[in-house]
C-alpha cells in the first residue's frame, strides 16, 4: 500500500512540476532528480547550471574538421617493417601537435563494440529510478551519474554517464554486484561482454604504448612496466538532445589526466579538439577508434608529446552515445620520463609523481580542465614544501 502511494505521489508531483515548472524534492536522491526538472532560465530554455561561459563554449557552429591521421594497424600486427615505420611516423606527427589519431584494423571485434553499445543504449533508456539503483557514490568510479551533479553545481555537462573499473587480475565480486544492479536478469551476460571489451581495449592500449615507445626511441619495456597490473576505467556517455546546444556542452574543455583514451563514438559526432587555437571536429568513421593522449603520457614523455585538449558539443535533435576507455598506470608506479627524453635542451618539465596522487588530485581537489597537469604540478610542489617545513 505504501509503495503504491509513494509511486502515485511521485507521478503526481512530476506532472505538477511539468505544468508549473517547480522543482521536485522527495527523497535522498532529490538533488539528482531535480536536475531533470529544474526551472528554466528567465531568458533561455535550459537551466542556468547547464550554461557554460562563452570563452569555453565558443566556435560551437564551426564545421572545420581536424586533419588527424587515420592509422591502419594491420601492417604492424603482421610484422611488416616498412608499414610499421610509416605507422610510427604518423602517430608521432599527431602526438607532437594535438595528441589525437584514429586507428583502423585495430583488432577489436566490431560485433563486440556494437554489443556493448546496444547494452549501454538500453541502460540509458531505463526510468531514472532504475538507473539510480547504481548511482555513483562520492569517491567511487562505479555507477551512474547525471551531469556529474554528485560533484559539481555549475557548468554542468549535458550528459549522463555509466562508469565501471577494470583490472585484469582483479576480483569479480564488485563487478558482478554492479552489473546485477544495473542490468537485472541479463547481468551475468552483460558483465562478461563488458569484461571482454575492456580486455580488448587493454590489449590495444598496450599495442599503442609499444608504438609510442618506438616513436620516442624508448626501450620497449620502459612504458609497459609502468602500466603492468594497472586498473582502467570505462565510461559510457549518453548525450540527450538539447534545446539550446549553443549554450550547453556535453563535456567541457579538458585534457584527460590518464595516459591513453580510446573512444568509440557513434555516427552523430560531437567530439572537438583544440588545434591551432581553433576547435575542430573529429569526424566519426565507421569501424575506427579514436585515440588521444592524456596528461600522464605527456609527463611520461617529458612534454615531447602533447595531451589532447578536447570537448564534446551537443545536438538539438539527436542523442549521442560514446564508449570511453581510460588506460591508466599502476597506481603505485612513479611517473618518471626515460633518460633519453631528458636533456640539457629539454630539462625535466614535471616532478616525479604516482598515478594514485594525480588521480586523488582530480577527484578531491580539482575539476579537470586543459591545465590540470600544470596545476597538479604546482599543487604537488607546494604540498611537498609544506611536508618538509
């Protein structure tokens, strides 16, 4: 009886709000629910919390595309030396400039990618109450979040996310509980699909790390040792249609703090990269995966390679889904560039740090943007100074 009354009351308040544009407040999840039903701005069709400053949201309507290399990995996998050399040169050129390229013939089964995409799409179609069964709690990388409202109150991204972690040698108990809550009866099958996808992404990430080592003239075990036994993060993004796409952003301008990001985007498009002072679109290509460098890789290369500044814009009429795999170092490994990348002409740009410290900085003290690594460096030096005085 009480359950029926609660559902009826909730439905009534929702309808009442839609008529009167008043926020709903009912339970411990009220703050998250309200974001779906916030009052409109006095002059705009979307709430103020979703409106970004013009300096971060300019050039939205630009149709200029990024001229990133499309790298065919088939020759590298086959051991073809000439093709491998050209592959290495293509990737190096991208990493020296904007830090992004796309890969084809990458070895990841397209049926697997499509299967994960379908499961993710089904999840985001669920009613809010069902998605909140796996609501992300502070300090966790597991779960559902709307607009990152569990962390921020202004400049909210116009998106929903579902995140989970992957450790090749980790325990499956947390994953099993998560997928059971998120996907119900088919949880075991869904969990296996996600695990298979993350394994494939890890394998591809290690391949790209190997090519990056070659392109930098680094010993082929140096980077791999840093990423051995690391945990990675998978984030599924859903960008609903937005009535005023010129005011909102799906994701604000930032560089990923991780080492590598591998993205599968659908054919709607929305990813943009800052290159030569302009925001340029990354065209979706069937069967391709987008790879961009993160801050940790920039530090590991002593600034030779650039972390990729990017953002996601939203669409007025179409929804968009992307699958993002963040490849991370082992948390206890110290990020130190190899000796051949530190010279008199190029001294150390960043101090030694552990990935766990950088991760903690972005989760507790700082909202990631295009200057995260620089500000982390300042924080680290200041933090160390206070500890020694």
